[in-house]
C-alpha cells in the first residue's frame, strides 16, 4: 500500500520541479486521513489528521508530502479528500462498480444492480 500511495507520490514530487514552470497537482486523498469522527458534527479541513488504517496513514503521508512541496514553492497543489460514496459495511458483491474487471460485462442498455441489492 505504501508503494502505491506514498512512493509513487514521492517520485512524482522529485521530477515535477524539474519542469520549466511549476506544475499544478491534484492529489486524490481520502476522508480516512482524518480517522473516525470525534462527535456528531461535520469533519472540516481544520480537523487534525488522525488516520487509524494503513490506507488512511499512507494517503495522509502522500497528501502531506504534496502540501509540503506546495508550501516550498515546488508546485501548485490541491488535495481533494474524497469520502466514501457508499459507506462502510456494504456487502462486497452489493455494488456493480466494486470491480473494474466486471464493468465490460454490463452493456450500456442492461440494467445494473443497485448498491445494496440482494444477490
């Protein structure tokens, strides 16, 4: 996980400053960088990062590296921390979008199973 989430971003951050103009980078982060909510209110950008999973920790490391490079003037950057689109606890086969390998089996006109539908 660290290889894809951190090492790849670190390598990118070493080559992007070599470009003639500072590039713009959009880092796709995750809401998991914040960890579980501390109360009933919304989680905002001002919240401290408290990731509890390996995924959240590696994405947070990558996001912080990107933001650090932006603070140093190496590039312009934005981190977009994406939330869960369907929620935790969803049964694995419940959503057709779960596996890109299955996408070609669905024709544009064929009905797609909805998330949470019975098997």
